[in-house]
C-alpha cells in the first residue's frame, strides 16, 4: 500500500497515511511551537523516514524507523541542514546545508562522510537525485532555471529554463521508446 508523509501543522509532527486516505498513523509529535518538523521522505526500502527539524537553535536532518521509533540526528552540527532526499540505494541522504559557506549549498552524506556538491555563491535549494543516482537537480532563489550536476560534484553545472520560478524539481521515470 502506498503511503504518504506530511507535516501536521496543528500538532507539529510527522504522520503517514495510505494513498486512499485510510490508515492515518502519527509517527512523531512534539509541542506545536515555532518551527515545525517537515519535508519527510521515505527511504527507498520504505523502512526509515528522513525529515528536517529545528533542534537546539538550528535545522537538522533527523531519521527514524517508519514505526516512529529509533529517531536520531543524522547531521548533528551547528549549521542549518534542510530538505532531505534519500540516495536511491538508501546509503545516505542529499540535503541543503549552510555548513560550508553560510549560504545553502547542496551536500551528500553517507554515514559520517559529508561531500559538498555545489561551490557557487548564493543559495542552492530543493535538491533531488535521479533514480540511477548519477545526477542532482536543484534550484536557486528567484531563478527560472533548474540546475543539474553530477552526484559526485565533479563536472560542470548544466541548467534548464522553466516558466516562472524554478522550485522543487524532480526526476521522472526513464521513458524508453
């Protein structure tokens, strides 16, 4: 059964629900004040959830089992880490972070190893990775372009024009003729 995750704005938490609207289950709740946990994403195997949460003065990437148990701080630093996106093999997480330049850059983390993928001035936002794990798409504020890089951060940045502001790009399934 397909499940959706979302932030509950009223009670500040993460919940899951079946695609047909049944089976609502709260996975994690906390006192509703200030910045709420958000951007929840299932791991590729469906056994874990990554999300962002404001903890001790900054945003962190948190991970927990889909039962709501075993929650831990995946990034655990003094910088803002936001908008998690699982790597296709589930080995790590792609996210945006201020840890390198004070502006949002795109990073990839596998266990404790963090790799900076973008090196330009200005914020890079809304990261997503292709199903084969080879390309990363992201946006820049007030831009009408999506930007593409190799997931190892090596190589040039390509861009694609859009109509209006480019936000929350993603890769669709590969179509074969």
